[in-house]
């Protein structure tokens, strides 16, 4: 973490956290994890995270000469964990991998939000990065995604899920009155990104998801 943080300082990135924070031992689920939020050139939040032995995927503890090892998960703020679980777990099939409560001075400095108290839920599929819910129990003054947000806005940030049958998933989401960005499933005449069909949909809080049906290149 110290070397990665120094790398960001060398390039004068914009901070979102005040400094790297260590989750205290009192938080058994996340004790010893170190994290730091920063921004990319367009203001999107990114996170450096260090998992000590016994936390996170064991692959992050494997010996490596690389400073940055990979992408572990994406995180989204949700207004209601139970409602989001119905969407991501019950409709899309992700599995809950863990959950916990984060609060205290370390969390305040990490999120740069005074009085931050969060219910955090991690979800996983069999492979690939996970999705983490950040449910702010305190404070409750966070802004919603603008109702008129469009895919070409700088605030647009989508998560891609690879599925076996995107049409079947889209039909299931329609039956559950999900909001779609794409009017229908789109078939790609060319497949430079490795998928043949796809659709954009919003989760219950308006976060965009891109559901794609894989080609042989992604099997």
C-alpha cells in the first residue's frame, strides 16, 4: 500500500480519502485491510486496496513483482440493501460473499464523509471481479443519480456482467419492471470486444449495467 500510495503522489492524483486507512481489529470481517480512494482525470472514484493474509482472494497474497495486481471489485452506493439484493442476487444470480458494518474515524477518513456508518455487502460470480454495496446508514443526505442521466454523461459508470443468455435475462428483468437504457437486446455485427449480444439496464438505484452474451473468445 505504501508503495502504491507513493506512486499516486508522484503523479499528483486527486485524493478522495485523506490518506490510506487501516480497518481496525474491532471490525473482524475487514480487520487489517488497508484502502485509499482517489480520482481519475474525469473525477471517477477509484480505490487502492491491500488484503492481509486471511482476507480477500488468496491470489492477492501470491508473490509478485507487480505493484498493482488486478481488479478485485467495483463498489456502488445503494439506498436499500434488501432491494438491491433482490436485483443482483435473486434476478441476476450473484452470490453474497460477505457483509459487515464499517464505522469510526478510519471510515470517515477513507470515505471523507463525516459520521460515515455503512452496511457493506460483497457479491461474487464464479469468476471475475465482485460487486460491493455501500449502504450509508449515516449520513442519509447522499444525492440520487439524476433521473435524466445519459450514457454519454461523464457521471456514467457501468458494470459489465457476462451471461450465457442475455435475451432470457432481459425477459426476466422486464417481468420485474426493471428500467432499460437500451430499447432491446442488440446483436453486434462485429465482435471486437468479444461479445455477440448485449443490453444496458439500470439497477434499482439507477446504476447502469451492461449485460453481454459471450462469444467463444470469452469461454
